[in-house]
C-alpha cells in the first residue's frame, strides 16, 4: 500500500478534510481522542490546551494539512517531526498506569478517530456516505497512514469494521478523563480571545459564553450514541435540533460557495482564502519616554501571556518544556536541534529558579518572577546572559534554517507566525527587530530586542512591542 500514489486533488479524503465545515466536528474529535486514558494523561499533564486552546487547534489543523495534503517526502518529514515531539510525552497517569504517546495502539486510535470524524460529518449533514464511498475514503486514508509504519493489525481491516472498532474501544478502553471533561464543559468558558477577533475583542467575555454553550450542546448531540450512553451524557431535544439545523445548513451553504471560500485547504493542497499582506506603516516617531517604570506591568504580562503555559499561575519545568516545544513545532529540526532548544530552555528555568523561588516550593509565582527579574537586571548587567539569553540564542539558531547567521522575513514568519497571527502584525514585528533596516535580523539584533523588552523602563523601545502592537 505504501508504494502507491498518495491521495491527490480529486480524492474524497482531501475534499472532505479540507472543507471549512470540518471544524463543526473538530471539538467532537478532540473529546473522543482525549477520552483515551493515555491521550488524556499526556494532554492533562503536559499540554497547554487549557490556556491556549486556539493554538492547540491551530497545531492540529496545520499538522493535518502537512500529513494529508502534501507529497510523500513532506509527509515523512511531518511524521518524523511528530515522533520527535511525542517522544517526550510519557509518564504515569493518575491511576498509576504508565503511558507514552508513541504507543502504536494509541497512535492508531488518534488516526482512526480522524477518519471517523470525516464520515460523521457526512452522516450528521444528512448525506451519509454509501458503502462504496466509505471504502474509497478509508482506502485513501490508509494509504497516508501506511507512512506511519504502524502494525496493520491494529487498524480496522475495512471501512465496515470501523464502527465495531469504535464501539469496542468505547466499551473497553475509553474513560471520561479530566481532559475530555475539560474539552466538553470548561475549556471554552475561560479561553482567551482569538487573535483574529479584532475590534470585537472587548465583547469576547459575552461571546465566549455563547460560543462555549453552542459548542458544548453541539458536541454532546454529535458524540457517538455508545459514548454518551456509557458516560451518561444527555442529548436534549434542543441539542438534537441544533445539530440537525447546523450541519444541514452548513452543507447547503458551502455548496453555494466558490472553492476559495468553501475550503480551508484546497484539494490541491493550497490554502483557501488567503489574507492579504498590507505593507507595514512607517514607524511613528517614538513618544517621549515616560518617567514611570513600566517594567513590572510588562513583565507580569509576559509571565501570563508567554511563560505560564499551563495557566495555573505557577512556573515550573513543565512551562519551560512547553515553551521549547512551541519553538520547535513549526520548524524543521532534527533530534539534535530539538534537544538543543529544550536544553536551552531548561538552562533558563534553572537560572531563573535559583533567584526567584523565594519560598522554595519548586515553583515561581508571578510576583516572585517580577521581583527576581527586576532585582537581577538592576543588580547585575550580565544577569540575562546566563538565563534568558541562552534560550533566545537557541530560538534564533533553530529558526536560522539556512545557517546564514541571519533571519530573513520567511524564517521570522515560520518562528512567530501561524494562522492566528495576521501577516501585517508579523511584518511590523520584523521591522521593529530589524534595527538597521537591511531586511535581515542578526542574532545580536534578535537578542537586543528581547533584552530591551526586559530592561527598558519606558514603552518606546522596539523590544517593548514583542507582545504585539500597542
């Protein structure tokens, strides 16, 4: 199977997975995946989905595009990247059971639920696939899965065997894990505003309640009956009516749209509706530097928005591992490259902990972080060199994919971009760090930007805009 051509632009796989309405079953998919004890344990202990749900979805979508909409070389490259990333996800769950993200049976469950989500999308919209269509879709799906080199006997043998595999796994393996419950009931109730919200951002607290209620009701209505029965999850008449209306309405709507709007990823593999890049506006004249020291507020914002990846109000080694993971995720690094990034962030963690963990509890609060950073910066000109600078240099060298010693605009976009960040914002950030205006960022310019962010007392320096435009 692995020697035949991968599904192309005319495949059912690409046309189904690339459609915009696939997002309607995305939350259902995540609930099913996270209900597997091994997935739930890994997500609950090591993931940052609670505080960064949009990034989790973005990573999942981007990885899916690289797996199912690329050639064989890019497919294998993405599989190797996933293996390097998942190698660090292992441990013991709350019931004392060891788990690893590289368990072949767990990987098969994650993959098969994606196929099942595609079939569910058709069924929920009132147009279930015929047996011949299911066979075709499953064959295309298995052709991609063959590149993972997982034991074939772990997969359902045919499309007709998938429902039985799902029922057996629900009955014998799945649990209503904390991660699955979070996905269903709580994650969206505290999710930060999506970056694309723009001028509607002030209304997010109200919109969040509406979005959370909508997705919870829709997901509960759409989950497989055996899953809802096992865990006592009700499907109200109102939720059933919502599901009927949303899925059928979405099917009728997208059928009227041109392909560039109908598809998130076109069957050809190209993105659907691309956002235009506006040229950055010329830098305004720096305002007069205020007399007050605004570093405490800036450092506290950096703590909350960047460093506290798990969202529990405490910095631990897990937060620094998560930051390293997010640096590595979009980059094409080998194992040595990823290890270097993780080692650098671990060095930053130990350096910071040595001076910031005042109460010795093995974690750093926001107050401890701000106090330690200000004391270190004001007391020692080289304070940042042995901690933050180690991590920043590792970021730069990982992003310098061509080894030129400079970051071009494309390399900068790869490191800091993604579907959640507007191209104009990326262009502005690049311009701010490119202090000599030559269209390239050197390692020292990169380091200088981060240093200014932590040390500048006023808000006029370029580095103070690392969290976005004011």
